[in-house]
C-alpha cells in the first residue's frame, strides 16, 4: 500500500515558493535608450548619404557650370582661330585688301572670350586658369607676329600648343569630376540601401524585443494568476523591465497573504466542523434511539416527525462533511491510501451503504461487474466517489426506478458507469455540472443539496489519476462514467 499525502506535486499554500529575480531596466529607460540609439544610427546614415549626395551635386555643378561652358567656349575659340588663320594667309597674298585687319580683330575676339572664361575657373581650378592665361598669351604673340609667313607660322604653332594643353587640362577635369560623381552616386545608393535595410531590420527587431521583454514575462504572470485562481502555488521568474519585476513581487506578496488566509480559513472550518458535528451526531443518535422504540412505543405521527428530524440531521451532517471535504481538496491536505482493490467487493459494499437511501423511494441498484476485475485506488475515496454518483442518480430518478452500476476493463484501467433513467441534463449545462455549488434546476419536491457532490467526485478522481465525465444516455437518463487505472500486470510488479 502506498500513501499519497497532500498532493504536493503541484505545490501547496503551506510552503512558500521563492521568486527568481533577473535584473532589467525600467521600460521608459530602455525605450529612451533604444530610441536614442536608433536615432543616432539613422542620423549617421542620413548624414553620410547627404554627404555623398552633396559630393555628387558638387561634381555635377563643376561639370555643368565650369567644364561644359569652357568646352563650348574652346570650340568657338578653335573655330575663330581657324578663321583668323585663313585671313592671315589671305593677307600674306593680298597685303592691302583689309584681310590683316580682319585677322587681328578675330584674334582680339578670341582674347576677349578667354578673359570672360578666366573668372569662372581661376579660383576653383587654378591649373585650368593657368592654361587659359597661357593660351591668351600665345594669342597675343600670334596677333603681334602679323601676317609674316615665318612669324605667323610660329605664332600659330604656339596657339595650337596652348590649345592642346588647355584641352588636356579640361579632359583631366572631366575625368576627375566624372569619377568623383560616380563614386558619390554609388555611395549614396548603397547608403540608401543600407538605410532601408536598417529600417526593415528595426521593424523586425523592435517587435521581437517587445515580445522578449514583455510578452514572455506577462505570459508567466498570467500563468501564475491562473494557478492562484485554481488554488495552486506558483513560481515566478522576475525578469524583464522593472515594472514587470515589481508586478511579480506584488503577486508574490499576494500569494503569501493568500497562504496565510488559507491557513486561517482551514483552522476556522476545522473548529466550526467540530463544534457542529458533535451536537449533530448527538441529535442523530437520539433520533435513532427513539425510532428504535427502546424508550417506548411511538405513535405514527411521532415516528414521522422523528424520521423527518433524523433525515434532516443526516442531510445537514453530510452537507457539512461535503464542505469540509471540498476545503480539504482545495488545501490539498487529504490523505490517500492507494491500493489494489477487488471492484466487485467495493460495489457490494456500495450497495449495502446506499440501500437504506434507495429503500425510501423503492429504488433498486443493479450491479454488473466481471469477476476478478481490479482497480488501483483509495477504497475510502472510491466509495465516496461512487456514493456521490449514486446519490445524484437517486435524487433525479423516479420512485421504483433501477439505478445500474456497471464496470468493465478499458485500456490500462477500468471504466465504472452509474446510470439512471431520470430526465437527464440539458446539453448546454453538461459542461458546468462539475462546478462548485452548481445545481441543475429541478422540481420543488426534490431535495436541494450543496452542489458540491460532483465537484468533490471530480477532484477525488483526478487526484487518483483518473477521468470522470457525465453525459445524457441515448436511451434516456444520465450516465456518469469514471475511469481509474488498473493495477500493473503481475510480471511488471517487483
């Protein structure tokens, strides 16, 4: 025989349960720190992107405002230079035809155009400015050389060389600024991609952090509150933000107070039960003594009154016992002596115990059980479970009805069925029959109980690793079924 005491596997109000503590900052502080970090990261990326865009804009401005105008002006100067060279040659062939004057005017116009370009490039591009000044000087020498063939050719060669140098500097400027613009554009594009990627990562990271920092601790707190509501001790892990840890500490304080209140309530009920059960036992014994007529013959009226008194005292006694049992179940202080039982013997004892109750309404109990069928349970608690079920069937069955108790092997256990032929229970209420103090509305001539019988039966069955259910039988009436484990096979026992 094994003894299970207090059902301490789920914890008990009698023993304190520690609360683990894991440090974490408060929610506002952590939110501010995360927001500041995210802000600085975004600002840095935006600043780098703006810098790249600014560099791209600067290179584009150089190309548009400097390189292209200079290139266009140089093309015009080259055309003008070709015209000047043409008129210089004509002036050499026809000296007095005015071609020399046209030549000098064209050279002077080239110099003026170069002077207009000089302010654009001199400050920002000194190398290009020096090339323009060299070309202007070469044009001046070219103009002073006149139309003489030898000097003119030398001046033309100087102008061509200066133009070539200016074109080379301009190509270098184009190449440099184009490369810088390409690098800046690539950098800006990648920085924008990175900004989008960081934003997407933050969109995933922030909810995940919220789930880790809040959802999991809140789920633990919800589970703890459910345990408290079910009367079970709980264990909290203080992790996450400061507010969550403060809430966990408050729950632990509430749990300590509930333990103390449970202890005081248990003490109070124990004292009250003793004070009530003692005089009730005396009243019941006195009524039974008088009904036995040892103290004298009773009239019919006296016997009816004494039977009413005895029945009411018995019902009050049972009601007090049910409330004490329910309280003991909630406090997990009941003792269980679990052993292997011959089910036929237990059902015969049940029949003998319940027969006086059934005789009041001329009801019968029919038992159907296979010989040798065994169940592993506490004999006292098993009789209490079945007595509650038979009492419930007796209450809702008509006079002269038969209550059938059947047992059969099922799987690794035994299923016991208690069936009556009463009105049954509305389907909508079947899920509530095991609630404490719940009673199905019945006719006024039926006795009203405490509504604890089925609730107590359920707790006793679950405590012995069994199952219980109630359903309406297809052929009418209510069927209450209990499944309890059977003893292990002989060869499996040590």
